[in-house]
C-alpha cells in the first residue's frame, strides 16, 4: 500500500489493487526463495522453470497451507521434483494445437469454432498445463500485428461462429488490449459468440474490474469459462469476481482438470461442483482427464478412476451441477465423453440400463411405424 491511498476517497478495493497482488506474488523462480519450500522443491524449481515458467499472484499463494506438503493449491503452482521425470508416451502438444493451426495464433479443428491465442502469457503458471511447451517456446504477448493473419482467416471463413480466446490467459491483458480484440472480432459479421478461457477469476480475482467488463460489451454473446480445480479456490474474492461477471451479462462455465492428489476424490469434486453452481453461479462444464503433458505422470489418474468419480458425481449432484468427463484425444480427435456408461446390454429395441441407484432395469422402446 502506498501512503497516498488514504488521502483519496478511493473505493475499498481500487481498480489497480490486482497489480499489487502480482508484484507481491511469485513472478520469477528466484522469488520462491521467500517461500517455506522443502529442500526437494527448492532443488526442483530451477530445472522445472526451464520447461515452464514459475508464477503466482499473492492472492493465490495466500490460499496455501504451508504446513501441508500435499496442499492442493501448492501442488498446482509450486514445481515438484516429479515434474522433471518425463515418461514414454507424454507429448509436447497433447491435443495437436499446432497441427490444426493454418495461421499463427489460431487453431481450427471444428468447423464452427476456432481457438485464438492473443497472448502466450498467464497470470499464473499451472504446473500441469498441457500448453506449457507453447508457452515456453512461443511465449509472446499481444500485439495488434500478431493477430492480423488470424483475424483475416476468421473473416475469410463464414462457417466460424464462435471465437475462443485462450492461450495464455486472455484476461491477463490490459483493458485497452481486450477492448481492441473485442472490437476487431465483433466487426466480423458471421461471428456470434466470444468465449474466454481464463484462470484470472480464480488466481487474480481483483483483476475483474469494471474496466475489464466494459471492454467486453457489444454485439457478441460473451461466455467466460473459468478454471477452478478445488473448492478451496472458492473464496469471498472469487465470489465477488464471478458476481461482477454475471451481472455484466456473461454466461459463466467452468472447466476443471482431474489431478491426482488435488481433486481426485468424490467429496472434493462434489463440493467443488456444488459451490461453483450454488455460490458462484458458474455451471460445471467439463472435467478433463489429465492430458499427456510432459512430466505430469504423478498427477494423472487412470481413466477407470475418473469414470468411477464421474459416476458418483452423477448420482450425488443435480444435472446443472454435473460436468461432462472428457478426454481430449491426441492427433486432434477432439474432446470425447468417456463415461460413466449406463447401457449394460441391447438387443434391438430392448435395452438393459443401469440406474443411478445401481439397479439394472429393462427398457423396451416404443416408437410409431
Ligand atoms: C476444446 C476446443 C474447442 C472447444 O470445444 P467445446 O467442446 O466447444 O468446448 C474448440 N476447438 C479446439 C481446437 C479445442 O481444443
Ligand atoms: S492459466 Fe491456463 S494456459 Fe496458463 S498455465 Fe494455467 S492452464 Fe496453462
């Protein structure tokens, strides 16, 4: 805090408070020196940072219980020695973003929607990120010129209705850059919806300011897809950020990554999904099976474990609180639901289906001629 804040009739939380959260957080691997890390974490940090930068705002670090070596927030942002162990079968580009990239900063795999990468920088660097190779090797921020070819491509493809800003974290950009990007996409008449994939409401909730919201107002339907992984990330501050986004008229969805030792428990996922919907007004959209990102074997569950968790969630939570458990297939196969399954057998129009209570029941189809 600077001394002059008391001289002005500033709001309780000034619109620039988020900058203090960044300054007081970890911005570089050397800032880890001030944290109570284990000797193994300290040793790992330097080598891990060469593959994937280290960064976390103070607000997010404040959620860590430093007495717990297995703390689920710590596990997401502090490099661990296991991260250096790459296993056969892991990939630099697990979902083939590059292969489906006709021009820089854009991936086009499904006819009606594209991924657009306005920046390859984030407010936080999640250790499990499946784009960490791009973030390290490309690593650039936003410039007007850098998006020129991608926007020309979208203009030339009238089948594109949805533009998904991802990266990198689009909401780590300044308001002026966001307003410029919004205006440039809005000017393309066939684009209907702008979607923003972001961890900012989770890790830097004070960044969700009136200026940010104002930058995203106009003709386009706007959907914000947040990335909460654990109920401990749901706080008064993240609640206020989501309220601001909801009141601005945006549709809010969440995607989580299933991470061993972080959220691979029915109780944790149940509380996460319920609080997302009931407290934040954020609909759980996808629960992603852990991608084949390098050095992440220690955080991956098996698919069978994920299916058992998804099945328990289906039985415990209402439909609107339930995410779809998906696997993003390598080679650009897209995101496919991977269970749970309820069809036990089928013979023509005669089905045997397992109910949410576990009982298998017969169901005979009745259709008109
Ligand atoms: C995930 C993804 C999308 C969005 O898919 P939805 O199922 O609509 O959320 C679009 N394009 C690519 C290349 C993706 O990886
Ligand atoms: S914010 Fe998203 S893109 Fe950035 S490191 Fe985390 S998961 Fe990766």
